[in-house]
C-alpha cells in the first residue's frame, strides 16, 4: 500500500480499500398500487445507509 503521510512515523488503524465495480440496475415495472410501498422501502434503505455511515465515521 502506498500513499502520502500527513506526518512521519508508523500508523495503526482501520483501512478501507475501495475497489471499482460495475453497478447493475434492474428496470422492473411495478403496478401503480405498489408505488407507495416501494417508496417506503427506499426511505428505509436510505435511513439504514445513513446509520451505517455514522457507524463508520465514529
């Protein structure tokens, strides 16, 4: 692993390695009656993602 250190010496801590990957998107049509439920699923997923990011930040 290579990088530019902010200060000289040895560092100990967590490492996050980001790998490039392709994003696959499914384009499925849903019935109009299912729209609200799908929006709720989206909001729930966004909240879970926010909580995960907060945990990583801590």
